[in-house]
C-alpha cells in the first residue's frame, strides 16, 4: 500500500439564488481554506481509503476539492463505466470536424444559466442557448435556480429531456418544491425530465456516504410525493464509490463524473481508451446490474498543465472529445456548453475554460 497526499481547496457554496455549479470547485468566488487530503492505494494502484478533512461550519454548506498535485503514475483520479443509450438523432449546424460536431455525438451536455458576470440569464438568452443544443438528448443542470427548468423546457425539442440537479444537501425539501413547481407548470410536466440528481460529488467533497444515502432516500420520497416516479441518483467520483459501495445501491443508475485531464497522465488522444479502461473498475465495485452514465467529461482549453499530460488547449480539447465520442459516443454527458467566466479560475487556472461552444 502507498499513500498520495493532495492539497485541496475547500469552497463554501453560494445560496441557491446565486450561480452554484463549479467544475471541481462547485461554488462562486468565496474565501478558500487549504487542507491536506491523503488517499491510500493498494499494490495494484487502487484507492483503498481517503482522509478528507472538512472545515467546521454550517452543515448545509457544500464544499468541493480542487486537486493541487498530480496523481501518482498509473493511478486514476476518476474511473467510470457508463450505460449504453440511444442518440437523439437531432440535426446539427456544427462544422464537420469541429469540437462542437464531435461533442454532439454524445448523449448530453451540461448547461449553466448564468451570464459571464454570474447573474441569471434571461428567458430569451436561455432560448438562444438551447437552440444551439438541439443535437443533445439530455441537458444537465445542477440546480433549479434562475428559473432554468422553466426556461429550458419552454425551448427544448420534443426529443430532449432535462437531467435535473439538486445541489444543496441542507435545502433539499425547498429545492425539490422549486423543481416541481417549474416542471408542473410546463407543457411537458415530468415527462420532460430524464432523471433527478440529488447532489454532485458530495462524498468527494467531504460529506459522509451515510448522509448522502439518506438524502437520496428522503429526496426520492419527497419527489414521489410531487409526482416524480422516475430515476433518482447521486453523482460522484469513482474514488467515492470505491470507498463507499453503499452509493451504488442508493442510485437507480450509477452516475459519475470522469475527466481524463485530472488524471494527469492521460494524453488527449487516449481519453476515450482511458475512460473505457476505468469503466470496468467501477463495474467491479458496483456490479453489472445497474447501468452507468458518465455525467461530466471534457477537456479545458486554457490554464496550467496538470501532471505530465494534462495540457489545456483548444487543439487538445478537440482531440480529447473526438477520442471520447469515438469510444463512448452516447454514453457520456459533455462538460460544458460555454466557458464559465463567472467561476473562480481555480488553482490550475482551468475552471473557466471547459466550454465547447463560443460564448
């Protein structure tokens, strides 16, 4: 067994009314606290346990780690095994060979309804954005803030559904009520929802697996009382699943985030094969009874190199996304629609630069 020590940055999330999703730093530009996280590996390079200290404070605050050192050679930060799904079959105006064209082969894409300054986009702005995303069967959002469920459902195609998120563990009941209100006011109702995610990387961010399992259970019950009887999951990393196989049982399918860049030892052209090589690892943890979907994947275009091979650039983003969709096609949700300039740049300066479409 060997250990890897990581420096991590913890960020408290903003209130639900403010933009809240941040790739690997799921918060706005709040004060940071640096801690040390130690992950232990066996002789085969598999994570056996982690020590993830969490700062004191309101239990309703969510925090997230921003990895500040490259993984040990031969180990993976986030291995996955997604399910096979049908494509949407939508037409696209993306130029052949462009990053947009390759991304549009995937099952879905993540979307945040915020302007560059962090305010909520207007209904017309969301409508314009959704028009660009007609090729995707799934549009994943992280919370029902900014009336985004209302605005997306009013403008998405008949072939599309929303993968709705509930972000804060301390306000699930209120957030489910907000989600249900927007859904039930739409013409599609719950038929327009693909699944509901209760939490994004909560265990990775220091929440106990038992609390997450309980939140999923109670959230599922509350959602059922509002009329939702479809799939309910929590989204986390493979490291979280490895240490806490109870997460496998909590979700109706296994939902994970997978980023070859954050491995540090994966070349962009090997992104697809890397993800495939990690899929069986997750399946070995959770079994093969439940389908598995990669809910975030992509490559940054600007920022610092992570490890040996995590080099941000537009060329590398194109290469990585082509590799991923050539290998996994409709088994992944791409991260993300636009560069998120409202985010903190993060310790590697990449957090704002995962956008696939020009802002």
